[in-house]
C-alpha cells in the first residue's frame, strides 16, 4: 500500500504559497566545547540518527491528475550535505546578525523536490558560540511516526562522536502508472474522496484543503469560545514574503513568583506578559483601545487522549493538541486584572479533564518542545485565520542541560510560521531555568517586532512589581 499523506498533511502543501511557507523552525545556540563542535560533526550526528526518522529521507510525489492525495516516496538522490548546510557570521557575530539570518532563512520555501527539511550550522557567533537553525515542513512532523529533528540529536549528557557509515538503501520510486493504479483502487472504495482530489487540482485548492483539515474531528470541536470573526487591527493584514525575527530571554523563576503572588499558572503569566506588551505596542501605534478591547490568540495546548490516563509520548503528543481561542484583554490597564481574565479564560481547558500539566510533559520519555511547537502549528493550521489574530505556542522544556554531541545547548527559540493575513506568531519555550520567546513577524507589517519583544520584558517586570 502506498504511504499516502493524510488529509491534514496534504492541506499544508495545498495552502502553501511563496508568501506563507508552511514550515516550523527552531534556533538552538550552543557553547563550543574544548573538544570542538564542527560542521562535519553535526552532519555525522544527524546522519547517525536519521535511521530513526524515515520521513526525513522521503519526498512528496504527486499523483497524476490529482486522483488521490500525494504519497511519500524514498528520495533516491538523497544528499545529507544538501539538507545540513554551513553558514557563518562575520566574527564576532552578534545576536542581531544571527536573527536577521534566521528571518531570511525562514522566509524561503523548502524545495518540494526534496525531503522537506533543512538545518543550518551557523558559526562565528561572539563568545565562541554556534547556532543550529532548523526548518521542518508541517506535513512532516506528526509527533509519533515522525518527531522534530531537534528532538533526535539532543541528549541529556555529552556524547562522544561515533563512527558513521550510511547503509540506507532507498526503495525504487513508484512509476506514474503505479501511482494512478493505486489511486484508482482506493477511489473504488471511497469515490467521494476522488471528487475532492480532482477539485483540488482546479481552482479551489485552498478551500478544499480547509475542508479536509476541518473534518478531521477533535480539533474544531475543542473551541471553548463562540466562533466569531476576530477583532480587526494591525495584526491582520496581507503578509509579504519578508520576515523579521526577535527574541526575549526571561527567567522561569520570575513567572513562578508572579503565579505564587496572584494565582493562575505559569502559562497564564506568560500570556499576561504578552498581553501587556501587545497593549503597549498597539498604543504606540496610535490604536484606540477601550476597556473591552481584546486581541484573540489561538493557543494550542497538549491534552491526554480521553480513553487513557497514560503519560506516554503517543498518549500526550501524538496529534493530541487542542487549539483554544483566548481573548487577550489588551484594553485592561491593570496587569493583575489582565492575568485574572486570562486565568478565567483558560479555566475551561484546565477543568476539561484532558489537560496535561507541564510537569507531566517533562516526564514523558523522548519529549521535546520542538515537536510540540510543530504540532501546535498543525493544529492552528486547521482554522481559518479570520477567527484569530495571532498564534501563541508555549511548550515546557527540560530543566536540565541538553547536548548535541559534546556541545551544551544554552538557549532555544521556536520560530512559528505565519499564516495568510496574520502578521505575527509567537513561540515560547522554557529550558534549564529560562523562558525563551521567538517572535516571527512580517517584515512590512511588524517591522518593529524587536520593540514588541522589549515590551514583553517590561510587561513581565510590571507583573512582578504589581501588588493588589
């Protein structure tokens, strides 16, 4: 049987265009150890472990006539050095130069004629640091059969380099005739699906893709707010092909102190800090805010399968990500009241019986934040951009150091994709005592994304100093 893309996976290919590439990214920054950490070592490390991820050596093959969804086939010309690339900043490279490079890399679509991922080993950072920038298409990562690349190469202890000999042999690509015969055989059993596939080859690919995504069940049904158009504002504009990327570095202990003082969860405090920053950013742009003005965020959250209480990777991660709409109270001037409003809005999720506490996620073997961010982007992609203003993903990460080979990772920043007509996406990850934000903004609509990043730090300070 052909390894056919699911309806959701195919939808990410159908709706992709040059202005909105459908990949999720990550930026991991490492201290270079005394033993060195070179491009060749990174290539060898990734090569050693690709055997655990067959999808990373497969490409998408279209079925002639769009008689069925595309299939995954082995890339007979797979070239690891094409996917793992070397880059460098002029020494001593600054963080600003690195993040400008990240923005340019993320704005480029992945090559559809090759496996849908890339990694960039970036040297030249000041302080003898190096960065690994990853891009993985949303159609690739499902959380069970395929995890995010960053999860595979990180270990909880330094690892000595191992000899690597690639013995992988690709399977022959099916012929056009075989692809059509397989499609016809499936169409006999499911004739309605054939009609949808042929329609997608005509003028309505985006509409068909949206329909496929929305019929998967379990995603659209998770909404806890009335589905109505999102408030208008500067975040909902036609995006350009350019991107701006900025980061925020904060300490986990600060969020815990605010939680202890005012209640809620660490996630509530993260959302409240973002809300306060959005408030100041909108006011700085001359937007008129009333006491009831809101910005609607789509917040993907990890959940347990309703049929199991098991805390395992498949039970918690495998496509078990619900997307919640949360109206962020940017019109509220009091930081504590903003936090309380958000806590109340998130209470439905916490009371659902399916929510997963951060501490439970951290005990799951093999869990990595990058995979959950990818699944969050998949969940967000199932919704029309007309019903939310921005996506915010927040994934708890390990509070112990992680290593790629012998290189210690010191920081990690998610890079979430922009969808059509939405100019900002925010990813948040906690790791080893820090909370790291990655802000991906449209280069025209949110050219001041670095200003917004600074406002998140100020908003957190406001929450820390609030006494009420």
